């Protein structure tokens, strides 16, 4: 069973250094096909994932495999809740990144005729509702547009430039937040359905049946 079954058509719409630490969003994804959970399960087996070569670590390795096996079983059983929790976490992180973007500044030289223009390149951590953390990249004017500054480090001392760069990054972030069909209302309704046992696409299926579908 995959999280596409949970999200329906909404999952088809998205293609695409933060101090925030994710918990549930790192395991949101497919149980089959592509996704972090699927990748973990379909790697070369738990023995190969847990590479402890020393003999003295055999007990530790055995315990790790036992714990991982329980983790996989329970994640399959509760993947609807885990997916909803992961989506909410990523939505919260989106707004945190939007509120206070952590922007890195650099320049890229591009030739235009006989001139070499130094375009200002902004990079910032952001979150995709399906793929998780990624680096948002935005071009913002040219260094030549600020003739009083010769380097990007000098330009970064200009408060009006910093504010304009923040505004540009926030506009791109807000556009991505607004365009996704996975809204806060959708996630809220998803939690309500799960809490009340009204998620119809999962009703009447036992845990074994869900596992067999994988």
C-alpha cells in the first residue's frame, strides 16, 4: 500500500543547511515503489543495512535487526498516521522557513555579448511536501545593478538589499505553499478521518491484507 492511496490524486501534482530537525517527515513516503520507507525496506536486507563487522558486535547487530523488523512492521500497520504526521511536520517547517529564511549569497558569471555579468544567486533551505528538505535557488538582480559595491560581501552590508532578497525568496516560497493541494485544511480533515475511523479507503482491511498488497 502506498501513500498515494492515502492522498489520492493530490500526490500526482508535485514533482520537483536547516537547523530544523525532522522526525516523522523523514519516513513519510511510499511503502512500495519510490520513497524513503520503501528504499529502507528494499535495500539489500537488514543485515546489509546494519554493517557491524566485529564479532563482539554480533549481539548488538542482532538486537538492531530485531528492532528494525519491529519498526518496519509497525510502520506498515500505521503508515496512514505516519504519513499525516509527516505532512503536517513538513507544512510547519515550510512556514518556519518562510518566516525566517536562512539565505546564502553568491554570484554566477554569465556572458552577455562582450560583457560578463555577475548574477546574484540566493540559496535557502525549504521543504517539499513529498520529498522533504531541499535547497531553494533564486536569481535576484546583478551585482552590476549596485555599482557602489564591488563584491557580494560588500553588498550584504546593505540592509535594503538584504530585505529585498528576503522578499524575493519569501515570494517564491509562498507561491509553492499556495500551489500545493496538500493544505492545512486537507491535513486537518485527514487527521479527523483517521481519529474517527472514517478513512473509507482503509476500512475493512486487516493489517495482513495491507501487508499483502505490498
